[in-house]
C-alpha cells in the first residue's frame, strides 16, 4: 500500500493568518502512516516557522512540489483551482456560498 502524501497549503487570501495544520499535529499524521509536506512559509503568519514543522517530522517544500505530490491538501481557504489535479482530496473551510466557482 502506498503512503499517503498530505500537503499543508500556504494561505494566500488577503488578511488570512490561519494555517490548516499546526506542528504538534504532524506526528499524529506520521504515526497514522502519512508523509507530511508543508509549503514553505505556510505557518509563518500564525507564528509557526518552517523549522517547527521540520522538527515535528514534516518536509518543507515549494508550492510546485506540494501541489504535484500531495494526495490530500489541507487548507483554510479554497486553493487555486488551476493548481489542483484529478484525484486530490481537499480538506478545508471552503465556504462554497462565498466561492461559487
């Protein structure tokens, strides 16, 4: 069975300071058999530097690698639809009534 790749997206919405996963949750996902990738800078505005994620066991990657390799994307807001690929699962607060794309 292949390992699930979980990616944490850096939020781009103006004023958004939240991040979908904190460093203390990384070991729980890893213990469940997932590999965790965090987009560089994803937690910075929520006061979680990349180093905290790396120490917790996540791999820090750029946006291109995150969207290309992730089976599951964790986000707060809607990720850019043009970055998504078939078969990916998106978990987040997508606000479908506000984002009618």
